[in-house]
């Protein structure tokens, strides 16, 4: 009735009475409609008249009923747990271990907020984010988690859409992203010097093998766990990275420089299943690599001169592809397993004057050989 749900009660004597409920006739209101019907039934069964029960349901006293939630209040921890069950039981979108690890901090934040009971989606999201500095990744993740929970609750009819639908854009709540200092590429002589400076014990031999692979094939550290040899001596990476832009494809790996792959016998060592270092630490292969490298004097000297990280070996591959081989960004992006847009965003910053001059010289040579 006039976009509102109308609840009818039929009594044993044939009498019918009705009440228009104070919510919208929408799927998102289904839980509130059901709760109102159950409350009406319980009050009538207790001996209350219809008019008194109606007053409790739609009047000011409804919030004072024993056990009844306030019109705006929600049980955040309970809602969060049910959202988690939906994520890892119903849809399988996340593993239980991922929920317990990656979503744990957000759940703790909701339990901290529960006593204050924010009364709208925007107020709740702001309260969630207040724990962290604006623009930080941790704040962004927590706000995104809770926004996803609210969207699910609205779609399931757990919460009113008018009050609890999160805004389509969360940037104003998260805050501007802090500028992250990019890591620099390692040049050939730096890579060779670092490898030569590593000790000659068993752990160093395993790490030297890993670093040779990462540098020669432009790998992400995590991709060391996803390598396989195919017929014809083809080295294949099955890793697929998922991001906002979609999922990357498995790819064939090609060495730059090929002589590194030959000199270090990388394919033969992979075929013989030579040991790689332990890469399954709590924070992943990149962190395991970082923890080993920071104990090496040669690495500390490199980091003192420029911002260098384990990804700097991969960045060096990109720089080599452009400067030494004249390979286009499109082909280099394919070799490295990401999009051209991602490649340009991260690697165009290292195009200095010398690189431009060298590229122009190659272009002039190409024109003399093949042009008119």
C-alpha cells in the first residue's frame, strides 16, 4: 500500500485486521517485514490487543521490546560471521584460512565499533577507517571488506537498502593514496656483482639459483613456485595474478640474456630438480627473498644507494628488454605477464635521455636498412 508492506491478521472468529509497516516494499526489507510479523504474532499470543501490538511494532516503543534491535542498530559481529560463511562456505570465493588470516583485522575492528552502533553505511565505513591513517592500504582493505559485507546484507534482505547501501565510490572514505616510492631496476653489473658476493654455503647456492632465474626470466618471486618444463625445452610459468584489471595468463618464459641461461645451465638444473630455497614463509616468497638478501653486505650496499627490492630483478629484465634489445612495451608486457597499461605505468619512469637517444639511433639504423 503506497509502496509500503501491509500486514494482515486473521482471527479465529473470522475478524481481519491490518497494519501498514514503516518500511519500503522492497526485497531488501524482507527481514524487517518478517521480524515485524513475528513480533506481532508473539504479542498477540501473549494476550495483547491488536491495537497495542500494532503500537509496539510501528510506534516509539518498538525499540524497547525485550531482545528487539533498534531501528538502525545491527549486530555487526554476527553479520560479519554470516558474511564470512557466505564467502567461504556458500560461494567458495575465499578459503577458510584466508578468511581467518586476511579478514581477521576487519572483524576485530567491527567488534570495537559495535557499542557505538553507527546508523548508516557511510557512518559505519567512516568509523571502520578511523583506526588507520587516511590513504593507507590497511584502511582501504578494511573499508572494502565492510562495504562488501553491506552489499551482501542488502542483497540478502538483511538490511534496509535506503540506509545500508554503501556509496559506489569509497575513495572519500579511504582518503588519497600515499605516494609509494617505486623500487629501481637492477642493472646487469649490479646483478652479477651481487651473485658473485654471495657466500658459498648450501643456503646461498639455493638462493643464487633462485636469483639467477628471477633475473634471467623477469619473474615475480612467487612465480618460482609455478615453473615447469615442457617438451622442446620450453620453460613455462603457470602463475595467474588476479587484480582489479582481471587475471593474467600462463606464459612461456624467454631469457634475457640468453647467455645467462646457458652459462648458468638454468633449464638443466630445473630438469634435475635442483633445490630452490624455502619460499613458503607467512608473507610469501618476496618476503622470504627480502629477509635473506638484507643479511648480505652486497645487498645492503645496493639499497643504501637506491630503493632496491626483490622486484628490482624483474624491473631489470624490463629495462634490459628496452635498452639492450629494443623490444616494444607491448611485447615486453607479454613476456612479463602483465598488461601494456601496467607496464607503462610502472616502467616508463625509467626512460631517461640516454635511453631515448639509444632508441632513436636504433630507429635511424632501422630506417637506413629497411626504409626508403
